[in-house]
C-alpha cells in the first residue's frame, strides 16, 4: 500500500476475526516501527507482547474502573478524564455505570495485546513545571505506537490505541513485573479486523491549520 493510503485508512479497529497474527508478521511490524523518533534518540521505548488469555483478562479487569468513570462522565455530557473542566460526576454514578463490551472485549478477543512502556529516566519533560498535565514525554513513545498501528494496517491487520489500564498503572506494573520507572503508555490489541474501513471522518485542513498565529488566517488549499 502507498503511505498516504495507509495513513488515511488506519482506524481504531475493535472487532476482530479469529485469525491468528503470526509471530513473523508481528516481528516485522515492530522491526519497522522501532525507527520512530524519540527525545534525544534515547529510545526509552519498550513493548510487552501478550498472548496469554488469563493475562489479557486481568488487563481488562484493571481497565474496568477507568472505563466506569469514562462512561459515567459521557452519560453526564462531560469530556471523560479531562483535567481542565472539573467533573460533577459522583462516585455513586461511577460505581453504577455500565461499561459496554466495546471498551473491554478487544483485550481478550484480539490475537495479541501489546503493552507500550517508556523509561521515564530517558525522557525530557519540558513541560514539567507548567501548571497542567504533562504531555511532552509522550513524544518519546507515541510515534512508536502509531508506527506499529500503521505497520499492522500495511500487513492487513488492525488495532486500537487504548489507555484505560494506565489509570491502574501500579497494578499493571505488578501484573507484568514492570519496573516503577517505566510508565504504562498504551495497551494496544492487534488482530484481523472484521471490516476494514476506507473512509474515515476527520476535520478538514481548514479546520485545524492557521497561518502565523492561533487566530491567524485559515490555511487553504492553493
């Protein structure tokens, strides 16, 4: 496939066939993906490949509390887990929230689950003194994650970048014997999608790009 086609058709695949993902294909995907950039080229990225069903079931269980809060906030009309707008959702609403299978079933139904980590000793966090949640460190891991998803699409497979288990990071670290200085960044099921989407809905260039300043002239197609 052409690169532009891969970028335009890589979607969050959550429904899978029972087809296996061979180790050779997975190895090739990771082999290409590892060329993603990282801060200072320090390459603090790690990935754990999980095929054991019991472990994947445990990951789904650890994701459930975050998923319940997510659904409770969605039902209340809030942006889930947002750090800017305080939530008005009560703990009781969270406890009573029903989590749809869509949010958790892919952990157990996919051929493989990849857990992406970054070594916090290797990242440069330029936003560490700002009064907001830190995001800069993600530049040293998420290009790698996305490369894996692009590679999976190229190979005829698919997956989705999920982060719900990260809310229970200490428990995930214990489950997978991850050192404390490694952050859990993404849990990504990979498998053969039941249906391959070819037309994705995204905002236009004119909606997201301006010239010179945030409120500058809209960047339009020449």
